[in-house]
């Protein structure tokens, strides 16, 4: 859906109520304005940034990711040791 808003002499723009409701833009809310490719984008920022990230990693298994990373590191180390042994720089 599209909306048209008029800019005041002071540069003020009223955000249409349906958009304020949809994006929970309340009095005192902060908005981020970005410009890219000749387009203006308005992004509502969360009231409490810490709270907005709560639960973000609840399905992320850090232990499994660390174990996987360690296995990959071990494989790389084994390859390097074999290469050094093949060149005669390291004895097994």
C-alpha cells in the first residue's frame, strides 16, 4: 500500500497512522534514515535494542558449532603436518 505525506516548512512529515500502528512507531520512537541509489529508506529502531535481540540465538547450538570448527581445524593441522613430513622438514 502507498501513502502520500506532505512536508512542512520545517521539514516535518506525519507518518500515516496505519504505518505507525504496523511498525509500532510511538511518540519518542527513533527512526533511521538511509539513502541509497537515490532512494530514501526509513527504518524504525527498536525501543530497547537489547530486548529486541532476546531469544535470537535460542535455537543456535554454540557447542555443536565449536566442535565442528575444532574438527575442521584438526583436519587442516593434519594436512599441514603431512606436508611438512613429505618435504622432510618434520619427522613423524
